[in-house]
């Protein structure tokens, strides 16, 4: 697929000014130049054009916000001075697998003041004697060369981003601690309130039960008294009836 058509597809209904990341790897440049890009991509921060047949960067548009540029596995032999003019804020540049042979070819990169990571892996320049020491001396702003620092310690490309994230995480943790304190106190107060309410409810319930028991006892006593009263009256009526019977017998005699 041609580069210009691929870029058009990658827009995905966005305008060039809305695109911050663009990947067009493995498409084809018809004449070895950058095609389909313009100054309208002013918000672009990441651009990847791996294995697209580039031989020159002369037609690269002005990309003032571009931070990371991947142009490995192409056929670029020079013209890197274009980068400092059109992408002055680059922090990461991958030129691995290109036709770069001499230190003089990468010398213009010293004008990229923010460049921290440079990859030249699989370029012929890496076969030069004292290659690493020479590049670090030529480009003092570079911290990582082919994935290693000046002391040959492997360093991840995203170290700076990780540091930023750690800083944000620390701030977030501090905020959580500040907000968590009052929250815990509030929870304790809620628990105390719930406990007090529970005690009050329990006490009220017990008192209510006690009152109900007393009322039940009173009702029971009243029922017994009523029963006793009924029993006494019955006995009295029985005795009266017997007395009347005796009187009747006496009269008959």
C-alpha cells in the first residue's frame, strides 16, 4: 500500500490536527520521500515509518510537538540536519537498520537539545572502533545509545515516563492518606453512633419486655381473683340451697 493512502486510512475520520500518534509501518514510499504528511499534523507526538523505503527526510513536514520518531529499516544515508529544523523537540530517535556509516552523518543531531535516546543498531557506523564512546562524546545530551547508557548498563526507554508516573503515584498516595484519615475517624464515629443507638434500642426493648411481663402478671392475678370470687359465690349458693332443703324437710314433718 502506498504511504499516502495508508496515512489517509489511519486518520480514521479525524482531521490531521487531531492526530497525536501515527503508525504507517511497512507501507511503500513511491520515491523514497515522506508522502501524505503536512504541517497540519501540528499535534503529532509519535510517528512511526518503519520499513517504508525512505532514502531521504527532505520532505518531512514541520512537526514541532513530535517527541518520538521511528524510522528504522529504511535506506537513509544522511540529511539528518532536517530533524533539528523540523522536529526540534525530539527525545527519542530510532535509526536502526539504515545506511549510516560515518560519525559525521550523526553530528547534526547535536542540535536536538532534548534528545535522550538514540538507536543506530544494525547501521554500519556501529562497526567503527570506539563507536559508543565517540557517539557519546559527539552527542553529550544523549543518555541511551542502542538501549544502554554510557556505562553499558541497560536502561528501559520509558525510564523518564516511569519517573513521572512514580511522582504522580506518590502525590496520589499522599492525597489518599490525607483523605483516608478523616474517613477512618468518621467511620469510627459512625460505629460509635450505631453502638449507642443499638444500646438504646436494646434497653428500650428490655424495659418494654419488663413492662409487658408486669402487665401480664397483673392480668393473671386478676383472673385468679375473679376465679376465686366465682368459686366463693358458688359455694355460698350451694350452702343456701342445702339450707332451704333442710327447712322444707322440717315443715313436712
